[in-house]
């Protein structure tokens, strides 16, 4: 029987740190972590958070899943710079996150205010201001 994602991740986690320490780092209960491991239905975002918490890159364990996620997400024209270990720089990931967040906010704006060309919305307060009157 092939191990599920939860089994694979649990094996790596237990080699690096304990479940209690992982739960503190992720700010989730130990029960939640055990449930992730048991059912094996862990999404890519959670896998990445676990990897970051234990300083482990899960791309070797789940190459297809990471490849599929990379194919689905656009590059936004940002080119990563690599450090001496071949890892992408922090600035690359910060810029990528900011670009994704801006696109997400634009999408929310379009969904909330179909005529967003004429409305400006303060995303913190949700207050709409009509731009056509200015």
C-alpha cells in the first residue's frame, strides 16, 4: 500500500521536530495536525506552511503537485534571483506575494463592484467613492 500525503509528511516532521513544536509554530492544535496526517488530504498551502515551519522543501516528496501548482500560477514577469545554495531570494517571494495580493484585491473589487472603473473602494474600510464626480 502506498503511503498517503499525511504519512509522508508525518515521517519528515517527526525526523525534524515534534508534533507539539509544530503545532506551536503553525498555531494549530495537535489534534488538527494528527487529523491532517491521518486523512492525508492536505492541500498544497498547508504542505508549504509545514515545510516552512520545519525548514524542509517538500518538492522532492510531491513533485507532481508542485509542478501542477506552478503551471496554474502565472509568473507575473518576476524573475527569481538565487543565492549560493540555489534557493530563491526572499525579495522574489515578497514581490510574488504582493502581486498575487494585488490581483486578488482587484478580483474582489470587480466582484463586489461590477462598475469598478467608476468606483474606488478603500479595501480597509470598504467605503466606496464615486470617481466620476471628481
